[in-house]
């Protein structure tokens, strides 16, 4: 089975690695090529490849040692006629997509005799859209998962071919959960491809009400201290590593990197206005919220390096009593 893999960010790399490994181990898969976003200017104006493109180049060294050709890479700006022509030249049978970042039209999907499948990091139909992993954390879900669905005209609406659940501890960050999901997705994909025809034939429509999540903007990281400590804690974890959560003291921006909910709060402290720095205890810098106290454990001024709360307080002797926000 010849596969064209479409993906762009780091979350898709373990799946690409698994496809290449399946080919090297002669498990019925041929990696016909990779479809990824074009190189973008990131640092000092220099164009850099996507994470998937860079990984494909790295895998080529192993492939060469074992006598396999390098992975063909397609990086079109648009999925136009030229892109379809280049993809068709690779003679792919199945399209496997994971966070590619573009919508596949019917003419592109028509290139694949076995159709197309999409890997999505949530338990569909919950959290269709661009930011399912942060959404799961923001909403305090107890579990999430990975679904592999048939590609459909409506985003993330295809029939489910395979899925697995992931239990959550309530302390995950988007960075950590992304790593977990990416590895689980690779295992699920390998399992599916080993018996693809029969499994695809048993695909089932999604059940339940669809829930959508939107692309996260940088300004979403601004902390509203009027929210509860639990909501702010979830935001901090959900927006790690991007866009990060921040607050302000006057004109200065303070980035809050890590925090925990302070369960032990004295009654005398509950009348303070949300955003007030109450002092410190053994867990961190205590900040009053709209409901409960948050202990900030790691933070940084926007133009300075990240510090643990003790080192931060050594440089901010008069921080207690400050009103943030």
C-alpha cells in the first residue's frame, strides 16, 4: 500500500517515523512521499522547513543505510493543479493526514484509490477544529484520545475507523499532552494499517453532539484574575508552550509559566481584590483570584529569563500587595 503522508508540525512526526519504519520492516507499507507546508521564514529571515520536512530528511539517512530511497517531499503553496500533478506522479493509494493545515478538495482526494484518512487528537465528535488539546485542558476533561477518521467534506466529521482513550491526571500541559498523543497516534496508525481494508469497511459514523474549538490567538493568554483559581490554572497549562499566560503590573508584562491551586487559604485573605499578591508560602507566590488562591511557582518578566518563585522574589522585595492585571 503506497501512502502519501500529509503533516506539518511536530505532533505528526512519530506517525511519519512509524510509516517509514513499516516500509523498512516490509510490513506492507510504502511511503510514497510527504506533503507538508512550504518552508517559512522563522529566524533572522531564513527559511526553515516544517517539523515534518526536517524529520523526513533525518529519516533519509537510516533509509539510505538499508537501501531504501529518500522520502519524496511535496511543499506546494496551494493544492492546485500542479500540486495534484506532483502528487499523482508518486502513484499513492492512500492519503494519511495529521495536522497538515489545509483542506483537501474532492479533486485532490480523487487521486487516492483507497481514499484518505485523518488523525485527530480528541475523542470525536468532541473538539473538532484547530486546538483540541488545549481545549481538553481548558474544559477540565477527565479523558481525551485519538481518532482516525475517513476524510470528509466537513471538517473532522468523517466516519471513525479507529480510536483510543487517554486518561488525564488534571496536571497536563499542552506540551506534555501533545507528546503523549503523538506517540499514541503512531501506535494506533500502525495497528490500523496492518488490517486496513477490513477496519475501514467497519467505519462508524460519529455519535453525539459535535463540539468545536477555534484557533488560539496570542491575546487569549491574558489572565483574567476575576476567574477562579481552577480556571486560571487550566489556562496556564493549556497555553504552555504557546501562547503562554500573562498578566501586567502597570506597563510591564509578567508571564506566568507554572502555578498550582492553593488549597489552604486563610479567611483573612479572602477579601482581597482579584489579582492581589498576598505574599508567599511553601508552594509559591500567592495571588487572589475570583474564587480561591493561586500559588505561582515559575514566572518571568517579558524581557528577562524564567525564574522559580523564590529567585523571582529575591529580586522583587516589595511584590506582596501588588495588584496584577
